[in-house]
C-alpha cells in the first residue's frame, strides 16, 4: 500500500511539474483523491499526522507533495533494509 501511495505522489508531482500539456480534469481528480491517500498513509503509519495544506500557490503545493513523497520514500527504504 505504501508503494501505491508513493507512486500516486510521483504521478501527481510529474503531472504538476512537467511542461507537457496535461489533462486538467485528470490533475483535478488526482488532487481530489489526495485526502484519501493521506488518510491511508495515516492508517499505515500510526505516528503520521496529516498536515494542513493548500493547493495554491502551486509552488507551495508542489513543495508539500515533495515533502510527503520524501517521507514515504524514507519509510519504504528503512523497511527494505
């Protein structure tokens, strides 16, 4: 499940930061499902607290996503060692 959350964050970050034309409806749908992903993350990591975030301004939202991705990646790497 953590790997799926990690992949979700990867995809969302890619869609938000790439210069390719993206599908706004798909990005909106992914952003709308972010709270569900964070709730799953809280379920899997008992000490995790869902941070307060905003989707605007975009650079701050991307920074937030990077921090959550780094957290998941770090946890995954400790689990595989």
